[in-house]
């Protein structure tokens, strides 16, 4: 099996990321809206906000996943970060999400001083929840009717992980 390469995103990745989040299966696990424009992704990648770290996963030079970690900039929440990720439907089950998650956990634990990582995940995304638990995330609560997905309001779990001491 080919090796998964994790690297920082660049503006040239915009089209591949647009295609990634255009996949209905990938879109369904995010808070993105359908039909993202190429310009939207070019602008996002060219102008990352302070505290934002965007990484991509590649297999044999092909972009197969993307994760964005945002360290909170509020002085009272700088010890926290949240993230979202997506994996190409044709590359699920190959360890892509696990490799990206390992990379951002390493960033948080060893380089950014983040003590608390946070996320929201749809309650019906069992594979993602199992992966997050593997990395030490725990469900802290459930938000009912949190987001609209395919015309139906769906629930999410709030999960968090604390840096081990």
C-alpha cells in the first residue's frame, strides 16, 4: 500500500479540495454547503486566518484528505483548538483520517501549547466517533437538531480531548 504524506496546504490545492468537498458523501459529514466555488477555496487557502493550520493528505501525489485546525485566538481560549476534516470517498478505510488526526494532535500537544481539542461530529457517523475515541476524545454533550443535512435536522456530539500531562 502507498504511503500517506501529510503536508501543509497550498493555494494550488484549491481545485482538489473543491472536488473533495463536492463529493456528496464527504459533504454530508461536514458543515460545508454544496457546490463550493473554486474561488472560495482559492481565497480561503490564500488568506488563512491567524491560528489556522490547514493540512492535506496525499497518496501517490493525489490529494485524498484535508483537515483544518484552528487555535482559538481569544486570550481566554488560546489553550483550545477545534478542527474539521474530510476524506475522499475513494480512499476511506486506508488510514487517511487517522494520519491527519495524528498530525494535528502532534501539532497541538508538542508545538502549539493546545491543551483542549474540540470537535463536533454527527451522531450517526460511527466510524468518525470510533476514530476520535481512539485518540482520546470523549463525548461531552449532544446537540439536538444541530444542523440541516439533506433537508433533515440532525444531531451532533460535542467531543473533546485533553492533552495528557
